[in-house]
C-alpha cells in the first residue's frame, strides 16, 4: 500500500540565524496536526534547529543564501522534514555524521548536530555534493 500525504508545507528563507526559530514554529504547526506528545514535539523542534543551523552556519560560510524547508505528514503517522541548502556542500558525509566532527575552525561548534538529529528522529538521511549543497531528510513516526 502506498503512503499518502495528508498535509504539507514548503518554505524558503534567507540563511539568517533569526530564521531558525521560524523553521521550528512552522514544523511545529505541521507536527501538531498529528497530535504528538510534548516530548516528541520537543525532539522534532530540536532536530529542525540543528538541521537549519547547519545549513546557515556550515552551508553558507562564505556568503548568505537561501534555506528550503519542507514538512509533510502521511496517513501512516510519518512526519518527514527536509532542510536543503545550495551552499558549499559536505565533502565526506560519513565523517560529518560522526560525533564531534566539525568544520568550524573557531572552536565554537561542538560537531554534534547530526548526532543530535539522529537521536531525536527515527531516520536521518544526508545527501550532499561539494559546491552544490546539502539536503537533510528527517523522519519521525507519531503514533496516535
């Protein structure tokens, strides 16, 4: 049986750190339609924050750009969130997904973004190409 989208939203915004909270609110509004627990909603918001922050801080290191966000929920309780940038990309996705890995030379970043996303979501997939950008897809099943 094929999964069917019940509702979805797409949004794009400038890669400014103030827009991280916008992304959290938008995804929360979509997720609330599935009646998640407070804990599940907090997990989703944290994962979205990490994905959007990565796009802003790491994807667009050299110059500002646009972040694309989509969130959809399906008839089987799946919430799928995608965060996409057209930034610098990731040369080694496998290494980048290891805890404590960071490209931040200032030492201000912990390198835990992907690990946090993985701990709060049921699945996290990352596709990236240097010079083209990165797409992070996160799935969370919300049982009703």
